[in-house]
C-alpha cells in the first residue's frame, strides 16, 4: 500500500464517533490537499479486513454522497444517527458535527 493511501485510511480511522469530515478535509489531514476525489476512490477500494468508519465521510456541503434512497444511503443515515449525528434530508450540519467545526467541543466535549 502506498504511503499516501495509508495516510488517507489513517485520517478516516481517526474521525471520532459523533463527528463527520468531508472528503476534502480527510485529504488535507492526510497531507494531500485538493485530493478529495482520491479519498472517495480509496473508500471504494478499502483492503479486505480493514474496518473504517466510512459513514462519517461526507461531501463538503455535509451531504451524503450515496444516492438518496439507496441501501448504502439508508445504512449511512442509520449509523450516523446511532452516534447522535443529526441527519436532515441527507445532510449533516458540518458547523455542528464537523471534525473541525468546534475545537472546544472536540477537545473537551462541550
């Protein structure tokens, strides 16, 4: 596995429960700014046996990327809601649940 791919997977794995991140934010955290599409591609190519919180990765708008009504869309909504993430019309407010939205909340749970 390429080092850049491993960094992307590590950035996804580091998203804590109850938080989400955009494809672009994951790319930036992996040291690959501007490579959001690579993140999406790698999510579709996760190596066998690797467990990732794929459902915590969203579009930059906070929207779920999977087609509305699809099985994957419903599964992503279900998993996010189970962690307390509010999903409305297939969208999550990044200002409330985004990984970098509120540093105090991320660090101190406030």
